[in-house]
C-alpha cells in the first residue's frame, strides 16, 4: 500500500537542492514493508524521481556502486541513474523508469515467460561487465560461502531429526562441499537480490528494467539465481527454461551443483528461523524448498527456436570476456 506523505525534514532540505518544484511535489512512500531502507516516489515539475534513505553506510555505498556498475553493464533505460547522493544521511536521488514491479503483476503465461527471458538476458549482461575484484573482496566472498556451509552444519545438528534422510544428505553435502565448490565458480558483480520484486515491466512498450542495488557486491554469480531456483523454477519449469535461454549460456556442472546446495542452505535456514519464531510461512517455505531441491533436475540450457530473435536489448559479449581481479 502507498500513502501520500512528506519527506523527513532533513532529507527534504537536501532533496530540494536537486529536485525543482519540491514545494508542490507529490510524495508517496513506496517502501517495502519488510525492508530496512525507505523509498519515496517524488512527482515534481520535471517528472518522477525516487528518494532512498539507507539504514547503513554499507548499503548506501553498495547502491552507489551498483548504479555505477549499471551504467557500464546496461543500456541507459534499463536501470535508474544516480542523480544525487548524500553520504551523511545517507541517501540518494534516482531517476524514474517506466513500468511496474513484476512481483504480483497479473501476466499471461506467454508474457510472463517473455519477462523472465528478458530478465535472464539482463542478468547475463550485468554479470559479464567486468569489475576489479580485490584480494580482500575475494576473501570476503569465500568467507561468506564458508559461513553458509557452517550454518548448514549447525542447523543439521539442531534439526536433523525433523528432516527426511534425503534432506539430511543434501544439507550435509552443502555443509561439506560448498567451500570447495566456490573455488571453481565464476566470480563477478552480483545484483544480490535478483527477483521479480526488483524487475520493472512496461506492458505498453515491452520495456524491462532493474532496480535496487543496495545488496550488490562482488560474489559468486550463480548466487543471483538462488531465489529463482528455490521460489519459481520448482513449480514453473517454463520460467526456468525462459530465464536460462535469456541468460544465454549453460551452467557448468559445478555451478548447477552449487546452485542446488546454496538453495538448500537457504531452505533449511528458512525452516530453522520459522521453527525458532513459530512462523508457519517460513516453515512451509523452508520445507518446500528442501523437498524441491532433493529432486531437482539438471539445469539444461534450452536452445532458442530456429530463427528466433534475441531478447529485446540483447548485447552479447565475447566468450573470453571475464571479470578482472585486482591483487
């Protein structure tokens, strides 16, 4: 639900410097109810912008860096542009984009498949655009994967009796194998929250775009597929095929295995949190993810139909293009 409101006074004073017509602008709170950041849509004299206030300097810096990465990776209208920034608040002003958030949109099956194909293509281009990755960042990524493996082991010890034998084996594999697998997986610049709530779709023009970069950072590129693998693909293989066709390259066996294990780790984490907080939604979500991952099929790469046009806005990079690492 959105509500007409005013910006907090200190934030309003900063935004006035960058957005003309603030005296008569319409301000609407469009924040996600469970998020820490706050977002307002500002409709002023010269169009629509978004103002975002962050709970931490880290999230602010990630948004700024994500916007800078988007300039290099995507076309001008596929991501918001950074119009102003204020590290002291911390807050940013972002350009508006056409379309509506895909999550919850009533889409026909063909249209939904098309949107997911475009989303796969956009993510491939996002991943393929190189960024320097320092040794410190590389160590942080590996430490994050190790922490996920350790969490899986901890939860297995705690909840092992509430999992089926096959689920126990899968979580045990995640605890044991993820750190080793991570060393063989592609590193790149993650979006960090790649799901339909951060995709925009303009039905009238067929335009698809991406928002929300506060979780973006260097990492394992396959982690950007975890949400889809756990939430969408198990019951919608047509969306899986569309997304992977848009992504444009097959996942290696190591990536496929890591994706299943990372998703299983997320599922058992949902389950653990749900049982701890007596949250039936999280309990059901965790059990569903684990059940689907136990029987997850290999992720084949669908071939496009003969003569099929590439996704709108497609831009393919050479096969040798890769992420640069900085020592």
